[in-house]
C-alpha cells in the first residue's frame, strides 16, 4: 500500500460514497468513474489542505495530481517532504 | 496552404419561417391541450433569449395574452430595465417592473454574498464590485475552477481562487436571484391562470447553466432545442430591436460586467455552439478544430468538458426521484392522455 493510501481511500469512501468502500484501482480516474466532479475536486483540495497542512497552488490543480488515488498519494508525498 | 474544414460554414442554418411556425404551433397546442392555461408569463431581461422567447409567445397566442416581467436588482446592468422595456413595447405586451432588491435585502442576500467574497478578498464590502469567473478549458486542466474578481472603490482589481466554502456560499446566495424571479413569475401565472415560459437556449439547457427551481423552472421552454446562433437568427428574422440583438451576452448576475463565457462556458457561445453541434453529430475533433480556428487539443478538451458538465448537472434536470414508481402519475402517460 502506498503512503497515505488508506486515508485517501477512507476520505473518498466517506465523503463521496456514503461509507461504501470501493475497490477502485489506484490508477483509475476519479472523474471518469463519476466519483468526483468540479465541486468534488474543491472538497478534495479542502481535505488535503486541512488534513495534511499543505497549500495546493493553482498550477498544481491538474488531473496528474488529483485524479487518481496513486496520483494523490504521490502528490501528497512530494508536498509533505 | 492552410487545411480547410470539410464542415460547411452554414452548419447552424435554420429555415426561420418553418421554425417559427413549428414553435408557435407547439406553444399554442401545449397551452390549450396539455397545460390548460390562458396565456404566458415571461421574465424579460433585455437579453436575446428572453426577448426571442417573448416574441415566440406573442406569435403563438397574441400580445394580449403575454405578460413580461422586468425584475432588475441592485447589481443588474444599467441597460437591463431599458432594454427589457424596449422589447416589451416592441412586442406590445404588458410589462410589469418589479425591483427585487428589497426582497433580496430582506432575505439577507447582499450580506451573505459580501461575507462569502470577503473570505477570499479581505476588506471586500458594499462599495466594491465583483464577479465570478471560471478557469480556461485547456488540455491539461480538466477541472472547472472558480475565482472571484473584485474591484475596490479606488479601482484596484483583485483575483482570488475560491475555496470550497466560499464557492458554495456564493452560489447558494446568488441562486436567490433566479429563485425570487421565478417565484414572481409564478405569482403572475397563478393570478391570471397563465403558464410560465422558460428562456434557456440549447447550450444552457444541455450544459446545465441554470438554477434548479430558479430559471430552470418553467411550464414550457420554447427555445431549449436551439443553439444560441440559431436564437440570433430567429431574432433577426423576427425583426427584434438591434439594441437587443447587439447586446453583449451577459449573466446580469454580478456587480461587475460578466459574460457567460467567463462564468460557465470558458469560450464564446459561437465556438461552444459549434463544438456542441460537432459532438452531438459525431464530427471529428480535427474537422471542428479547423472550423472554429482552435487547436485540436483545445477542441478535444471542450468535448470532454461537455460530457463532464452533463454528468455534473444531470441532477438539475431530474424531477424528484421516487423510490417506487407511481404509474398512474407517470409524466409520459399524462402527456399521451392530454394529446390524445
């Protein structure tokens, strides 16, 4: 399991799926899976900033960083380090 | 030599005479046989969509059976009242001006809006002006991000990306405007036993650019199948005033002037029309790109954004979801009964 993967999966399950745990592959697109839309992205950003005490900059708001569980974990690791 | 698009330049051409007959016939038929109402109420803003809708209603049932409601508020553009009066007078319909500012004040809209903007722009207050803008649709940016643009009383401009709570607070407060206007339209509809005509064009209807139970509410939507370009063609064909046809398309929602392209579509309505038409008719990204003079990557991003907006705004179109169907009240059944 990647660093922070458990927390991210838990957040996605609780926030977007009303507690239903998903077996979404790490590299599956959250947009394409219909889990996250534009407002959902704002909720995700808000969670990352508050939970991990980071600031997500405008130029970091791209699918590479936020659209897959693997991408979010990698982005988080980079930001925290 | 530049490559030429195989798409004909008059892609969105319509037979205006036939279209007018089709729409006005359908309005008349729907009023008499489905809705059982005696006339129509239209909220008129002085914009192209509400003006064409009002004109179509007049063509369908006559000027004496159409009421135009003018509903400006403190943040409306200066020409809103004048242009809405112009179209009402041009059509010869009764116009009812109602300034909705006191209603918005009573409900706390202005305070709620200012407070939400202040979270992003410290110091923002009543003497400032502002608008909300969307990020550009590009190949590497799949998300629609919203920013507030604010102008201070001394002319300083500030642009800040909106965080979740501010964004939601601004949307929730601003939606009061559309819902209050619709409440008034239904007041007059009830008063005269009329129906309410909604004014969305195809771009707005398809992409969910409306407020649920606000401007999305209506008994009939006469131009929801027409691309914006076609709405302009009908306006010219019907000889509507040039001042209305030439007015810059605006949301008329925020205190700073704001085009629909800034708030929702990110590109002009002409380009959005062609991209939506292209996508609906299976035209390739490459062909549409040559037609609209944008790089293929940009058109591809717009195609994807169309799908994302359809998904995100699907709930706006839904009637309340029932857990178990009530077959006796199914909408298609009622329509069949009414139309024989």
